[in-house]
């Protein structure tokens, strides 16, 4: 029988419209799609309540210089708790060694592989790996005015109403080829993370001086990227840098990736890394042009509009370098008050206009300016959070079926009226034995106090 509702295919087509990755038929990542959906909701609010507020929380990051012992506390907004897979804590190591031997023997003899044995990882080990201090590569200490050893610890400055937990099963091997960790994690039905509450600056702690690291300025820079992204380098999105660094890439390479892609996010920077990781200077420190090279382009090349009301030529060049037509780049910048990120989103949301002429595009100018003003107003608010207790109950999880990062299928389990239900595209039925240990993303709701 036919039921009223929105089909998954229709929903994905609508949400993905205009997105270069999610509108394609390539294998995609559920975590990235979730963040894309959050981003759409954030940019298109309706009414006083924003649905994404229930997922948002603040993360306190404490960075300490190991030599001076001084610390720095910063906060950032996040929507997902990402837990590393603590492979070293597997409880069935002997079984795994025996399975690997049998698998290699079967492969050499061209026999069918033995029955799969998954590593059994305690959830407590993943939680401990999340909470432990991590080494900060290439840490520059403002107290010493030099590079030093540093460690970073993350804590919850607020607990969200709905907690999304991602088990980081997709990673890179030593050959930089993406792979999936097919492991079993004993995810709890009830979760208490109150012990991860941030405490802020403690008595006796001394803060690191607020001094930025020096920027290396060459005498004769020749890379066109230097000229295009000079001013953006002064304000690199460190959250994107950290996301890339957590994947195992060198810190300096991550900074360059975010720098060269104009602070457009970790996903765009990741593509830059893949395209440039074979270059000999891939992990070399970031270098920007001499100040004199950009003086001729005006006091604020990326912020000011010329007397002819044209967008800055440097910003136009950035968009053209991505393969878009000049008149489309100019129109997008005009319609978004010269905001590079929003201009690219505008282009992606109007793919049908790529072949249009300039007069046809000019008709939308006033409407786009109004939309840009609305976005600017909504973006000026501080982070909205729904803080409370850190005690949660599991009510859903998403699983990836398949062994490769390039193929597979996602299914979802939800707890409805006390029983588990599986959602597999249009097929919905009761789940007698929900594989809670094999999920990729888990959804918890706060338990009322």
C-alpha cells in the first residue's frame, strides 16, 4: 500500500541540489551529509526556533605548552562528538591474529576466505582516547616565542539536548588510501559524560600570551596562490585545520590547504590536500607574499568595492580559477556583498545560470543583495546552546554496510515505542536483533533530570 510522506530519494535530491558532491551518484559519507544538512538549516531559519539548536554544543579546548606549563583556553561550536577507534584496546587480539593468518593462507591458496572476525573494542577505551591529551604537532609557544611540545585536551563547555556520536571508522592507511575499520564497539544504551564537563582556567594556571606566530615572508614569491589568498592567511580557520590534522595529515600541510582554499571549510581543503600531497614541499611551513606585493591592489583588496561598483579583482580571480565564468563570478559577489564563501554557495545553488548571459543575471541583483543582508543579520548572533545534564539514552544509529569507503549502503535503526525499527530506503520493519555494535553514527537524547 502507498503511504503519504516524503521518500528518501526525494528528500536527498532536494537537500543535495546544487551541491557538487551530494548531488552526484558517488559514494558519500553520512557524517558529512549530516553536517551539510545542519548548514542548510542554519542558513535558512524559519521562525524563532531553529531545529539545529538541539545538536549544537560548545567545546572547550585547553592547550598547554609542555616547557613553560602555560595554557590557553578556547571555545568552538560543534555538532558531533567524534570518537577514535582504540584498536590497541581490542579484547580479542588472539582471535584477530589467528584470523589474519588463515586469511593470508586462504588468499595464497586461492581458497574462500575464513569467516570474518572483527576486533572487539570497548566503548570505554574509545571514550578514554577522546578525553586524553593529544600532542600538538608543530606547536608554537607564545610564551617561549618558539616551537615547543604542546598538548591539547577537549572538554564539553555545554551538553546538547541531542548528542550525535560518530565512531571514526573511516581512516587513511600508511599508503594514504582511505579504508574502513570493520570493528565491533559495545555502544551503551545509557551514556553519562558529565565527567567530561569543562572547568575553565584553574587556580594556579597561567595563560599563554596572546601573541600570533611570525609569518615567513619570502623576498620573491612566485606562486599565484600567495597573491590571491594573502589577506585570508591572516585569519586561517583553525577548526578546519584541526579536522584535517586529526585525519593524520601534517599540520603545516593542513594550514596551507585551508589557506589556499580561502577558509571554505575542511571538505574543500581536503580536496586540495589530495591533489598536492605528492609535491616535495607538501609539509613545508606556510609562506605568504611580501607586503609590498599586495599594496598596489588597495588597502583592503578583499573587502573594498571599486568606484565602478565592481567586486575586488582578486576575489573574481579566485572564483574563475575554480572553473566558473567571469560574469557569473562578478554577479555572485555582487549578490552576496563580496562574501567569497556565500558567493560560491550562490553559484552552486544556481547551476542553471552558468550558461546565461550577463543581462539575464543582472535581473536578480537586487533580490540577491536582500538575501545577503538577511544572511548577514542571522549570522551575527552568538552560538545558541541548550545546555543541561550529560546523561543520555540511545534512540537511533546509522550503519554503513560494506567494506570499502568507495561503495556500500547506509541503513538506520530507530527505537520507536520501546522497540527497534530498521529503515532501509523505503523498506521499514521491526528489527529483532539491532546491530548496535556495528554502527557508524549514534543518536542519544538527554535523560530528563
